[in-house]
């Protein structure tokens, strides 16, 4: 499942929101061993749905959803902690 599919399925209608816990890995350079390592991270994501002329737009932490593709991993989907329906 891709991020946009997850958002379409789980995000409440306009006026609602949900809070998710995202667990993902970031590729960082370690100068001590002169190689890249994957560092695990956890962040909370506030997801909202907005209506526009072309359909729905999703914002995550007040940014567009495609800015958070790096935090999406199909093996570990985001955990939904809270949903508020409008």
C-alpha cells in the first residue's frame, strides 16, 4: 500500500483529523566508519483532508503529503493513535 492509498482509506472527511505514529529509518553518513547507516526514528504526524477542485488534498503537519514520502514504509505502516470525525 502506498502513502496516498493509506491516506485515502484512513483519513476522516474534511473537518476531521488523525494523529499517527510514524516509525521509519533515515540514511545518515557516519564519518567514523566512512559509510552510511540507517538510523531509526519516530515522529507524530497530524493528518488532515482538504477539499479542492481536483478532489482531496492531504496535509501532514501543515505540509503537503508528498513531502512525507520519505517517512512511509510499506512494511511498517503508520500507527493510528487518534481520529476525530467532523
